[in-house]
C-alpha cells in the first residue's frame, strides 16, 4: 500500500514539474478568406500571421484557402480572425477544425 502511495505522489510531482507548453493544445484550422484576389495578399497573410502570437505555422493553399496551426493556450481562432480582418482579409463561411 505504501508503495502505491509513493508512486502516486511521484507521478503527481512529475505532472507539476512538467512545463505548461507540454500540455498546450495544438489546433489546426482551415479558413476560406476573401480579399485574396490582389497580388500582395500572400505577403499580407505572411506578415499578419508571423506577428500573431501563438500561430506556429500556416500554409497558404491559394485561392483563399488557408491552414493555420496555433497554440490554443496563447491565442484563439477569434483573435486570429480579428488580426486577419485588420489586414483587410475576411473569413468566409465557417472555420473547419482539422485537429
């Protein structure tokens, strides 16, 4: 019995000692954007998302299709969408969470 209690205490201490980024939840979302017809939209998307904290990477598939990987402990989908709106890029339809 004492060995079980020691094991439980040990595991709890490990859980507390592990930094929180290990527990962060990575999300992947697909967005359809309007305002991507001009030739500089890819550059604008790049600049906006590089400055948005919590965005780990993004893939611009072209024709307004954008896939974004982000840390949901640092940012939210709404915060990302707001940053895109400030750059005159607007999300059309519903966001699709891939992960």
